C-alpha cells in the first residue's frame, strides 16, 4: 500500500528517511546482534544511543551547558504535575491560558499551590494568544507557564513573553524543533515527542540547572527532575525505542541543514496554505493572523455537514486526519516537520476542487 499524507495532530508523520533507517536496523542494530527494542538499557550499545541522542538535541537546539536534558515518560500531561512539584518552591505560579492544554496544566497546578491566571483568551474561543507584560505577573511567582503552540486551536506565540526574572516554563509539544528558539529565555521547556520528534512514549524536558533540586518532599521519585538528571534519565528503564527514533530524527534535521533550514521549509508550507485561505472566501481561518501557528492550521467551511464531507472525501484521496479537534470542529491540517511540501500542495488543490464542486 502507498503511504498517505497524514495530517494527524499526533502521533503524526515521521520523516521517511528516518522510518527507512529504523526499518533497516530493526532486527539487528549495528553489530549488537539484536534490535534496539530488545536491548538492555544498561548495555554499552544503548548507553551510546542515549548519550548521542542528548548530544544531538543539544546541537540541534543550541542548548546552553547550564541546562539539563531529560528523556522521560508519561507524556506532556505528566509534566503538568511535575512542573509545580519541582518548581513551585514558594507555592505560587502564574499561568497564561491560551487553549485546552494550558488550561489542563493550570488545573493540575492548582493542586499544589496558589495558582493565578495571568491572562486568558478563553472568552474568544482561544482564537489568539493573549498579550502580557511584566506587570501581568506576580513578582514572587515561582514561574510563569505558557503553551507556546496551541495544537487544538492552531495558534502560536509570535514572540517569547517577557517575564523579567521569573522563570518562563513552556509546553512546546507541538512546535519543538520546528524552528530555532533561544533556549536561554526559558527556565524550562517540555514536550511530548509524538508530534514532531519521535513515536509516542517519550517526553523531553530541558531545564535550567539552578531550578532543580528543590522538589517538594512528596514528589514521586519518577517526577523528580534532580533524581532523573543525576541518573542520566536512567533511574529506571527509559523509553528506549522512542529515544533511538528521536536520535534518528535529530540526525535527519542536521542532515538537511538544522533548524534554520527546517524553519524555511515549515514557513513555506504554512505560507502556501495560509495564502490560499486569505485569497478566497469559501473557507475561513478562525484564528487571528498574528497568532497563527506554523504547525497546526485550522479552517472551517461554516457548515458542519460540509466540513464532515470535506474530511471524509479528502481521506479517500490520501489526505488523512483533517477533521478538526472535537472541541473546535471544522478542519485542522497538522503540517509538522515531516510533512512534505507536496502534501500541502495536494491539500490546497483538493480544497480548491472541493469548493468548486460544493457551492454554498
Ligand atoms: C498533545 C499535547 C499535549 C498532551 O501530550 P501527551 O503527551 O498526550 O500528554 C500537551 N500539550 C500540547 C501543546 C500538546 O500538543
């Protein structure tokens, strides 16, 4: 069977060269005589894989030396609890609500201390990322939490919010390694890997060293960043296979020219889709222009039946998983790193043809 263009929000497409490399090494990795899936995580072969994966991610993202890189489990959702447990030293944190995931993170944090909403775009159905300045935050907050790219609504911060001396914590699950970011502007970055980095099962945490080591006593060992950092992410069995796959993805990004080139490709894909959306009136893009995501593009016809027809007919053409999130409706095209330009070209061609065939 032929591979389709998979617009799923996650798990999502992986680069074809990565899948092919993984397939070639699937049964026998190097001279180990076994699959990476069968290896002890304490074996020299796997030790080399995880060490290399970390070194490559540091190179890809230009992560400063005073940051720890952790390969964890539990998904981004587990970080909703791990962040307050580790960072809420004074039991105070401020959250910006820009969508469902940041709201979930906020609700989880409320279990652990005094948590305030610094800004929210809920009233406008999260169609933009709310603006803030330093005065939006409590000076004694332990951190400010944001979701950098809102997967469900298709919005993203076009800048890094200024929080002064308060550490900024960002959920980057759906935009990590899509473009260069200045890691030094953040206290902590976390991401579930299954959107843009690897298969499901891996969560990456990048955290400034001075922010760890103060976890509250009741913190489960598995959520204690210090314990994980001291053990090289191998306090227990790490998600070995997704770490190996992430390493292949980092190698692929470096092979094409790193995040500068990745950004160019992603911008080109997003521009093709947004330019088309802006030049017609059959489909509407519900989010504000200045908050548009480069990774998740949402659009609607304005007619729920037509939206449904669109998603099912597109799927029949090999353009899969375009149905919007159940809470938003309409369509969502997730065009992560691994989505080729041709996939977006095919999508735009289909959109034109569908509009011509289904007058409103
Ligand atoms: C998908 C997603 C999550 C949830 O990730 P899990 O790994 O399933 O827990 C959280 N935040 C954002 C921004 C996401 O896109």
